[in-house]
């Protein structure tokens, strides 16, 4: 069973429904996806830096184009973009 499947969410996250764990072994990127029906939101939550692999990924602080939504003409932190793209599939 997934470690998040039995979590109780309180306070602002009360009613949050966990749906999927995200994990990428290469950089130890971990998080989860769920929704809060009362707010009509979908949430993608990533754990903060924890391991040497995370630190290596996060050290890449250069800005890069946000290619997932190119029409926004946005720049993002390349280390974070790497982690998000690693767990995306």
C-alpha cells in the first residue's frame, strides 16, 4: 500500500484526496498528487531537498524556458524543472 494512502489531512488540507505518488529514483524526487473538491483544485506537492541527489539537482539554479506551457513565455529554475519533468510520466 502506498505510504500516503492512509494519511489524514487536517486544517487547510482537510478533505484532500490523495490520488498518486510521484517518484524519480535518479534524483530522489518525491511527491504526490491529489485534489481538494471543496476548493475545486488539483495539487501537485513535491518534497523538499532531502538527499545528496536532491542537492545535486537543486544546485542547477540557471533559469530555463518553461516548455510545458510555452505560450506563457516563462522561465523556471532548471533544477526544479528537471525534477518535475522526471516524475511527470
